[in-house]
C-alpha cells in the first residue's frame, strides 16, 4: 500500500520525481506540507499497526507484533510492485509501535503533538515522537522489548545507509 504515493498523486505530485525520490510520508510532508500530507503519515503508520496486531494475534505475544512490524517495514522499504524502491519505513515503524508497545507509543504521540504545538513544526514533533519512544519504553517496559524496538530502529538505519550508498554509486 503506497499511501504516500496515493496522497501525493491526489495533489498532482509524483514523489518519485521529487527531492530524493522517496515515496514515503516524509517526502510527502516536504512536498505537500503538513496539512495535505497527514493522510500519508496515517496510511504509512496504519501499515505498521495492522501488521503488528496481526503478528500479536498469530503468536499471542509482543514479539509476534515486532515480527509483523519488521515485515511491514521491509515490505514498505522494498516493495515488489515498485522494483524495490520504497520508503524508509520510519512511519511504518512508528505505527507499529502502537501494536508492539502501546503505552510508550501513546506517550510518544503526546510528545509529538506537544513539540509540534510549541515549535509550530510538525517535522520537529514527528522527530521527537519517533526518537522519544525508546526512552519512554525503557522507563515502562522490560529491556528485552526495548531491545526489539532497537532492532527495528537499526533496520531503519540500515535502510538509510543502503539508500545513501545506492544514490552515490
């Protein structure tokens, strides 16, 4: 489900032809502004949430949710239908946290909204929410769950590095 591509096309923009060509929510934000890009954030986030819920239901535990979220992130970043040119999966991760670590994710969302209101910048708020989830989770959940979250964040880092290397070479 290329939510950001659909949202951008609705506004006459092809994300693959703009900025870094990333068909994800962040590029939609940069090209469309927050008021028109928010459905891309919701769509990419729901992808992770639904995959996490499915993983939890299939296995009966949070680690199944993490597996589902990880699979959704890989599918978002490397979609078969787009010759493996997808987004960086940040919002898919963020949405997946609502299934894997609901309380820290809700607190991170509150942090996102607070920072957005104070700074008047959704970009800053979103960054605060994504990066804030780990310390919030560390305060509230077992370290093993935080490690699983860290593994998903490492996947994001690996995707950033891979995209950067493929653009250079």
